[in-house]
């Protein structure tokens, strides 16, 4: 049981890793392309088979050329999408990552072949590299950004957009040339594994060779590689045209009785999906792919569900074709299924191809039986996948129980009109704010945090400032508007990246302060942002603190706790900010793994009343007993400093010492002595 639990944990962690989630995003983004390519081929073949058009017709040539272009460019589209989404989730520039993946793929995959002064395109074997190359290039780009010094391009007069791209020149070159060393090694290893460890014996029976081919092809497909194309490149397969039974070729047997609905026997998966809860992702994808699976197109389910690299569905993906092979072979060997020598297209729908190959109804009945069995095999795995990934189902169930009252529903139109009016006004305000920001310059100013006992600087808090064209400096008044419209992501990213740039510049002159930055609460619920922070500040251990607002995480404490612990593993501490301004403080202390807290000035002002002084004193004692490091914010008078000092608070921050200072002034700041 422990072993199974451990394996399940490893699979779950792998299935929810940045890499797998990025690939899932990449192939879902390609869904319109899959549907378009499948539809083009489907329409063309149906039209020809039913004699709607002939190969001499103009429309035939047009559709054939279009479908050929779509199929040829398929690996290129995969490279672009994988490079874009993986680079984005690794904290790289998505566009640059996509370009790098495309360039390296074109060089290493033989997609473009230069011969006799002419470039030719060959997409047949390129699919084997379509996932591998952009995956490697994206991770190499990330490693390059992490380890290659980039202070040469960190010039203050450059725009942030230009600076970001200049900083990627050396990492780009590193990734580009590193692949010339890495890919040959990987190719050699894979060739050894496939050729020498996978038994492919030309002296074996046609049935055994066909069975081995089926396993190898499904193995390739599981890793997102076009298995049929790669197999034909690596192995001799003349046996496919030979008879597996007298008068029945291996190809016809395979297409009719094994691949029912294409690679993986996906007709059974679609049938199984009908028994899942309404609205599940699996059911929706199966419904979309049904018309194409009837004609044995597998890509939509394979990549959009997905099957590829999905450990939960690996077993049925391999087991279903094996089951179909063994059962069909046994039934035909026993003489229970009559057949005839006919030539059929791989696109011929199930049941129809069975009726054409069989001499009676036994063959299509066998296909129906196999579909039912395939559905039974797929269902438990599909249900488990759905339960783990489908959160919409739980929401819908809850909504059905908590029905809105008739009175509330009756006013829905009135509320909608009012919301539209408010939205229009709010959008205009947002536009004004965004224009103001774009016409100004953002900067981080640093306010010193002073050790009360020694008078030395313990650290700095990075505070956002807006420097307008006229030189005036204001605070981040615009944040409230951005928060209301959920548009803080770009500001958060800027603050994080600017803090990193400032630490790099300070490090170059031997100055290594500890700084804390304020970000929107959503950052600590965003896994990709947490990963970005950990990767970005890996060279600055114990120099960064993330400040969070105390009452922001009542509904997502488990996720936030997980992310805080990851930050701590990467030597980044979390600070509970503005303590005393919300209502959830004690709950936060009990549930979040935070050991640093800041007492808000508003809390300090309450000390003007006796009750407020008692509360401030008691809270301070609680922090001391719990082992918290405390910063008293907003210290503006010597009386306030004397009060917090008498309570044993270690660190103070406020205008009594200094306001927030520009980066250069903060570096040279020396606290004035205060008695």
C-alpha cells in the first residue's frame, strides 16, 4: 500500500508539474488547428469516396493542397505552441522562447533539408522533435538567464521592454549552441533503447511483429510523437502488407479489429465518457472529437484530453489495443469470424469496415463487443481523471442546491443594467489610470528598517512610486483601480523584476541588503508566479521578503501555505503586513507558516486610548511568545519610538528615521542617532 501511495504521489506531482501543465496548455491552444486539419482531410476523403468530386476537380486540388500544408506544418505548430507556453510558465519571454524553439527545431529535426542549393520540407520524421526540442530550448533559456551575468545590458536609460530582450541575448545563444551538444547524446540513447531493447524480429510471425509494432507505436504516441511515422522511419515493416490470416492482410486486420476509433481505440473512451458527470472536461472533449474518431482521427483526444504524458490514462491506452488484438485474433483463429479479401481505407468508419471485411454480421458484432469492453476498461481511469481535474462539477452541484430566490432573480435585468453603467464608468477610469502610468515612470523607493537597539539598518521595504513627466513623485494611488479590475499582474511582475534588478546592481558594488516587496495577494495563489520568484532570486538567498496582507487568504489558506513553504525552501521569507487593520489576524497567525509580522501605523494610533495601549502591548507579547520577528511601521515621533522600544520590539520603520529613498540614496543611507 505504501508503494502504491508513493507511486500515486509521484504520478500526481508529475501530472501537475509546470512542464506537464505547460504541454497541456500548448495542445489545448492547438485544438482549433487539430479540428481544422482533421476536418480538411475528412471532407476531402468523404467527397471522393461518395463520388461528390473527382481528383480532376479544382476543389479537390484546392482542398488536397490545403490539407497537405496543414499536415506538413503540424509539427511546426506544436513547436510554436510548446515553446510559447512552456517559456511563459518558466518565467522566460514567451515570444523569444517560441522563436528559439522554432529555430532550433528547424535545424535539428530535418524538417528543412538543404540539398543542391534548394530547401525542401519534410514533416514526416519531424514530429519526433516537435515536443523535445522546444522543451529543451525553454529550459536551457531559463538556465541561461539564471547563470549568465547580464549586468552589461542593465542600463538605466533603456526601456524595460528593450532591456528585457537585450538581457536574453546571451541566454538565447547559450541555449542555441548547447543543443548541438545535447541532442546527439539524447538521440544516441533513444536509438539504443528503441532498437536494442525493443524486440523487433523479422523472423517472427506476422502476428507477433504486428503486436510489437502496435506497442511501439502507442509508446511513441503517449510521448506526443506520431508513432506511425517514427516507426516507419526506424524499422522495416513490409510485414504489414502480408497476410496475418490467409486472405486477410495484417493492415486490414489492424485497422478493422484493433484500432477502433484510431490509436488507443478511442471509440470506447468516447462511450465511457457518456457516463461521466455533465460538464466535465473529459466529456466535452470526447463530444467534440466524436465526428473525427468515427473516421479514426485520434489527435484531438490524444492531445486535448490529454492522453499523452497522462499517467492516469497510460494503462488503458496500452491495454485497450492489446485486448482488441488478442480477442480478435483468437476469434478469427477459432473460425468464429468470417472474412474476405478486401482493400479498405484507414478512414473507413467502424462497423462499416467490419461489414466490408466480414462475410456476415459476426464481424461488426465483434466490433460492437470490443467497443463495449473498451469502454469498460477506460471508464474507471477516465472517471478518476475527471474527479481529479474537474472542479466545475462541484460548483454546479452546489449551485443547484443554493437556488436564487424568485425576488432576487426578478431583479436580475435591473441589476444587469446598473452593472453595465457602473462598468462603463469604471472602465473609463481604468483607461485613464493605465494611460497615466504609461506616460510616467515606475520606480521602487526603499524605506529603511532600523534595529531599535543598535541603530543599524536591518533591511529596506521597497515601495512603489510613480514619477510623472513633470518630475513630481506620487504613491501608487492607482493600485486600488487595478485591483478592482484584476489588472495588477503586470505591476506585480514589474515590482518583482525591478527588485531583482536592484539587487543585481547593488551586488555589483558589494552592497547586499535585505529587501521586502509588496505584491497583490493573488501572487501567493499563483503557482507560476511563485516559481518565477524562486527562480529569479536564486542568487540572492535570504535577501528577499514577500509582504502579504493579513486578511487576503481566508478561502485559499492551504494553497498559500504550500507556496509560503516553497518560498522558505528557496530562502525567501514571508511577512504578514498591516497587522491590526483586518479581522482575521489571529487566524492567520495560527494557520500560515509566517514568522515575520509588521504592526500597522493605524494600530499604533489606537494607543492614544488606554484600551488601545493594552491591546498593542498584549499583541506584542503574543508575538514574542510565538517567536515572531516584529517591525513597527509608521514611527514618526520619538514618543512612539520610546513606546515600541519599551515593548521589546526589535525593528522600527517610519519617517522619524527616513522616508522611502531612491535606490542610490538608500544604498548610502546612514541612520541618525535617536536617543
